[in-house]
C-alpha cells in the first residue's frame, strides 16, 4: 500500500499575468517566488517559478508548473500538473502531482520519486505541503 511522507512546505507570493481567452478557457501565467522549508536541509531555500494556468468554463483551473528550489549547484528543479478549485470565501484548494530533477547529491533520491502537493491559494498567497509517495 502506498504512503505519504512530508517532504517540504512551500510559501509563495503570486503575480498574475492575464494572457486572455484561448481555445480551452482563459490563460493566466502566474510568476511566483517564496521560500521552501524541509527537514532535508537547514533553514529556508528560495523558490522561483511560473504556473501556466488555464481557467475552464466551469471555473476549475488546470495547473502546469515549472519551478526551482534553491540556487546554484544545489538547485532542485520541479515540474507539476494539477488542479485548483475555488472553495469557501475565495480560497482555492490546490492538488498537484510533482516530479523532481537535481544534480545535488544530497537530494539525488528525488530524481526517482514523485510527490503530491496539497494546499491553498488566497489572493496573492500560496501555501503548499509536498508529500513524497512511497510504495
């Protein structure tokens, strides 16, 4: 049976760049930056990325994310896909499937793992917890 192990927490600020109507809905590119904390390193690491969002006619948002955790040779790149569904009070409920790539030897185990991220977005603020999937 699969299990989840908490890997990190992400806190970021979002900057929305509306592209406009496209064939699948409304396209919005969302630049984000913030910090990532984890028991796998000391302190906070910087986070930067872009989410290529498409808002469908039903209001649900398709997420296509590319981001980097850290800097220099210790950097971890990740890509994610997911959904964001508006909940009560304008808070969005976010679910993502995440894949990592890194040359950092201390975090090389991430290259063979997938993760799920669950959290919320409210206005320009994003909070996620990332869980590694184990079988």
